[in-house]
C-alpha cells in the first residue's frame, strides 16, 4: 500500500470484489497498481488501460510500480496485446521504468517472465519485495 497517494482508483469485478487499485504517488514520481486475485485477459486489459489513462492524465511521471503479490494465475495471453498495443502507447506517454513485485504463484511468475522477454522501450525489473522495487525506482 502506497504512502500519501493523492489519487486512488478501484476497478471491480461483476461480483463487487476489487481486482485492481491504482494510486498516484506524485511525490515518488510513480503510479502504483495493486492487482488482486485471478485475472481474466479482459481484466488485465481494463486495469492496464485505466493505468495508462491515469499515467497520461497526471503527466510528468515516468515510473510504474506493479504489485503482483496477490495475483493467483496466468495472464500471459495478454502479452501480445501489451507488446503490440499497450507498451508502445505507454512509451509514447513517457514510461521509462517499471518495477514489478512478484507473486508466489508460478503461473503469474511465468506470465511476468514472458512479458519481460518481449518488452522493450522501457526498463522492467522484477522484485520479491516492495521495498526493493521502490528503492530501484527511486534510484532510476
């Protein structure tokens, strides 16, 4: 959970549970997205679109912190969409660095590894804990 987030957006499943929460941390020059649970490709796209919309609207931010710790399944079917659609738009909007806090779920880890292999144009690093991820983004 971020400190002193100035904007908070929650995205919900039809059941009412939250699958993504996005925080703007202007003082840390980053946007933080906290994913939760098993994510469908549509939810991954919806959350990522909202993240990019907020990223663009805030302006002057070049870093994203992704928390996958509570993700419980694969999302690799979204990787082609990231590479061909979302990533180019994020780069154009100014994304330079993305730190991802890994899930303990092996399928989530494999999805992230696939994403990292096909991603270029901004630097992506994986971390076990939030402190290390934040530290890397702060020094980037």
